[in-house]
C-alpha cells in the first residue's frame, strides 16, 4: 500500500515516516513541491505520487497566533484541506484527514461523541472545523480523525516543553481545569495505517468513512499530565519539577481553550477495531525513546 502524507515535519507526519509497517510505503509531501496554500502544487504532487490512500497531516497549528492570522489559518486548514481532498478524489484515493478537539467549545461535562454539535471558540478551531466540512464535501471516501493533546519524542509539544522547563526550574505552574487525553503521535500514526488498510481493502464499504474520535486511553488535566511526566522522568534518572496547579484564568492566552477536550472513541473501536494505549503507557514509551536519542 502506497500511503501519501501531506506534511514532512509535523508530529503525525514524522511518526508516519518513521513507522516500519510491512507492505506500507510512505511518501511524504511538503513545501515547496506540495504547498497547501497552492492548489495547483497539491493536485500535481498527489497525482504524481500515485497513492492508494492520502493522509492530510499538514496544518496550521499555531493556536494563539491564529487569533491574529485568521486568513492564514483558514488558507491552510480550510482551503488547503480542500485542495488535498480534491486531489485525492481526482485519482480515486480515500483521504484520512487529521482534525482536533478544538472544534468543540468544551462545555459538555462528558466526553464528546462524533455527532455532538460543534462550536469552536478559537480561530484555529473554526478553521479546522471548516476544513472538516470541505474534506467531507469533496470526497465520499473521506475519514476525519479528531484527536487531542498530541505529543511525541520529536517536534514541539507539551511533554518536551515540560522537560525543558524542568532543566532550569524547580516549580512549574500548569493549568489544572482543562481536561483531555494525551495522544502519542506514533500511536495515532499506527491508527492511520490501520484505517488506511481497511479503506483500501474494502473501498465500497461506506461504513468505514465519516468522522471518528481517536485519542490515547484515559484522561487527565494538563497539570496531571505534567506531574506524570516529571515523575516518570525522575524514575528514569532525568529531570523533574514540582507542579503548582493553577486555573485557566491565571494563565490567559490569546486563544480560548476548551475546558473539556475528552473525546469518546467508541465509534472508531467498533468500526475499525482501534483502541489506543493509555496515555500514561504512551508517555513512558515516549520518555524511553527520548532517553535513547
């Protein structure tokens, strides 16, 4: 199976490129040859790659910066996603599009299902929701994967930021009233491959397509995640810090974050047989990988 991935440096794109999955060839497409802001380049690059399945992992992810760069965020996350979906549809390939928990406002007290009303409270969230709609409209063979709190052993993410902070301070203040499920990029990449195999082998099965929620198992707060990172790091002989839990109001940011980012993964388990490992297990594997670098 030839898997074409848009993006070369993001966490999910990097994880897909680093996977060793028998029978799967991963082709990563990035700028300048495949620029989501340039429709012609996207169409040409994907056609030339001749993929069996396309994974759109490229995105504008600067959540706070998007508040002042609305046009750029929508160009990439909305129009750009549409370009990728159109390119996939033009060659008859299914598309797997990576989306986010930020399409919800976070006011629901329980985990969000795929059919819950969306109500993004940030420009980033609004741009990603618009992208979902474009992808689903462009292709009848589209899978939208919403995920949350992605971390990895490479790239910019919360886990690596916490370890960097622990290197020169003893106390870190972390928000404790936002809840979600940390998701390890390699686990999410493996889920993408599983879904890609399924849609490639049963192209007429319409039940395989649509919106699915895929996150690490369990849930925690950002403060809880930070505490677990420091505890596990210390257990491995690394740096750690104490965590001072704070309220969101004590750490204002340009973009509003959902207080509840928990996503119900029941549908993807039932349809595609996917249940990602618990976030704490994934965190441990991530730290072990960092220790080997």
